[in-house]
C-alpha cells in the first residue's frame, strides 16, 4: 500500500511537470522585438506593365498584444528597400496586422498566420530616369499577408522567421497606374513587456 502511494505521488509529480512546462513556455501577452531580412519587390499593374524585381534590405521593430488565447494584433514599422530594378524606392513601411496563433507540437512553438493593412512612407528614391522620382507618390497603401514560425527560448523571449507577401493597393506614381508588390523574408527576436 505504501509502495503504491509513492508510485502515485511520483506519477502525479511527473504529470504536473509535463503539464506545467508548456504554460511556462507560452508566449507573452504583450511583446516587442526587432526584425531584419530581405525584400524582393517589383512594380506592376497586373497586366501590361511588370518590371524586373529588385532585392533590398529591411529592418524594423514590432510590438504586439495577444488579444485572446490564439489571436494577436501587431504594429511592425520597418525601413524597407523596395521599388524595382532601375527604380529604387525606400520606404518606412508601417503595417498593422491581425493574426492567429497555431500551436505546433506544444505551446513553445507556434505558427502565426496574419493579414492586415500597411502604409508605406517614401524616404528616398533613386532611378535611372530622373522623372521617375519626381512622379513617385509620398505614400502608398498595401495589404500584407503572411506566415511566421516563432519559438519561445525562455522567459517569454522568442525567435522566429517570417515570410510575407505585400499586395499594392494604391498607385506608386502620379502619372502611371502601377502598384508596389513585394515578398519579404525576415528573422525576428521578441521580448515580453510588463510580465507574461
């Protein structure tokens, strides 16, 4: 009888540790972080005009709130080199995204599916044809859609990778109907804000 009690106690302790581990490793309710990576962008009207793609860099910050158990809201401004081959347009891109969290084999690793709206503010332009920059609008709207995978590394901190497609919603230039579209690939590092 006494031997059975020790077994029961041992099993209970192991189950408590296993059940408690995901809770300790879960994502912070509020977080901030850094992002960095690459853009692959071009200019297109999804018809006759389709420019060559340009590779560029991106770096930024992010801040978010987990709103319910498996959803979040995030603001993630970044400096982004976009445009196309022959028309380099650099922006401060400010996306507001809404997403869902999908646990991947426990609560320490999640998939993050999201969509939102972004406002990109032009900070510089360099083009083969000078008139191109004169006609470039100071801001453009976009629709970011993406997926990321993040892993908690302890204390609410997390690392991850992100892939995003940004569909242009407004014209980039005054005189021609083309929008900015880009693939964005980033690494990210996040920290909890105000406890977990």
